[in-house]
């Protein structure tokens, strides 16, 4: 006897590359204030991104990963998460952090090498930025397990890149999420490049979302540059997770418009023509066009928003550059509940050498 099993992965898109509706829009499109707030966050994120890259280039910030191209999916995540939910990021989630309440100063401190930037004051249960690839997926299922054990109607969103889905951490985590019926939504931000490795050779699977099927989770693909497709998918998945119906995997297809980090040069492995075509699909411009076309935006409003975002970022940078660094002893002060005897002498020698503190700003 033979039995045939059918599986499928849905894909959603509502706006074309120029911001025109391809058909009926989801209910989320009726909330104009939410849409306008989304666009404002995208512009603020992009303004912050450009400034932080400039800081790195002038030696005032550490290695930094540009969020260029991720603003739409990040904003959708940030808007869909409830205050009581927990966000488990990777390293290109600036748009989410801002909506979660992380300050621009905290983000600047973190990328400037100051761990005080990891202590989110307004979202203290969100996990710190994870630079190691896919390790945060394991942490996400741990948090989701706690919610399930406690019987809390809370959910977790975990972000990972397309390259991270090749790691055992991701595959083991989605398997556990499916087996234990956990309230965790994995958002795979497929930006086509895992540093210099293209999506075409990252996996033999036709889609990344279909990996969810092996774990018993629903998999869904969205145009990651389409705000309405992204926010609908996140709203639906998180409502489902909070209701005790389990997790999901969402593949957001976008493109990394900048270098992998400021330590990278993407011109070595991708063509100018490819990048040009990707810019034509820019999600921030797409939503701006939609708002213009529907009468909710204007050149004057755009000019005012750009000026406001620039001022907001510049103020945060001023505070960042004026922030004194922590003393060198801080590298040992928060590793252990009680400092091991072997390190006591080291700490004393460091304190003696640098007694009186160090001068300088936010680095």
C-alpha cells in the first residue's frame, strides 16, 4: 500500500514594485495611522543606518552591519509584537529594536563596543543582539518553552538570515518548536547573500520556508519589501502562537542593499547590475509611493520627516560621543556572581593601572 502526502507553502504579495495594489489589500491596510507610523520608522531606521556607517568610517564606532533593505520586514515585526512578547534578534534588526523601545543611544553604544547598549531599558526581556550565526534560535525555543510551561499567552519572534537556516541550531530549534508545540515564530530574512554565499547555493530546497514542513510547522513566504504582506503574516502567526496553536516559519524575501558589514566589500562577489535591480524593488520607496498614491503623503510631509529623523539621530549621536566609556575593570565585573580567585589579582592590577578612569567618548 502506498500513501501520498501533500504539502504546500503559500506566498503573499500585495503591492507591485512601484507601490500599486495588485488586488484587494488585507485588513491591515485600512489602519492608515499604523501604516504611516510604519513608514516613519523605516525612514528613521534608514537615517540612523547611514549615520552609523559614517561613524564607523571615521573611527567613532565599531564594525557595523547595515540594515539597508531590511527596514520593511523589521518594521512589520516590531509592530506585530505585543509588549509582553519577547524578541530574539540577530544582528540586522535595528528597525525592530527601535519599535520595541530600544533607544538610538543604546544601539550606538552596543555597536561602539559598550555592553551597556545591551541593557534594553524599555524592553528588558528582549534578548541581546546575537552575532553568532543561528545560536539565538535555541534561545528562542527556550523562552517559548517557559511561556508554554507557565501557561502564558505570550509569543516569541526569532530572526535569522538565509545562511543561518543551514545551521543545526536552526533545524534543531524548529524541530523542537514543532514537537513541543511552542509559541515561537521564526522569521527567516532571506536577503539573498550570506556574506559572499548566494542563496542559489545555500540550499538545494526550492524555498527556505518549506524547511518548516519537516518540523511540523506552517511555512509561509512573503515579499519582504511589501509592508502589507509582511505585517499580515506576522499578525496572523503571532495571534496563532498566543492562542496556543503553535509556531511558524516565515520566509521574508528581500535583498541586502549594503555590504554584509562595514568590514565587507560586496563588490567583490556581486554585480552592480544585480544591485541596481534590487534597488528597483526597495520596500521603503514602495510604501512611500503607495502613501502618495492614496493621498496620505506629500513632498512637504516627506521633507519634514527627513528633517525630523536627521535631528533625532544627530541628538543621539551627540550623547553617544559624550558618553564616557566604562572602566576596563568592567570586562570582569559582570562575568560571574562572585569573581573567581584566579581573576581577583588581575582585576586589582587592571584597576591600579587605569585608576582614575579613562577619557574619551562612547567607544
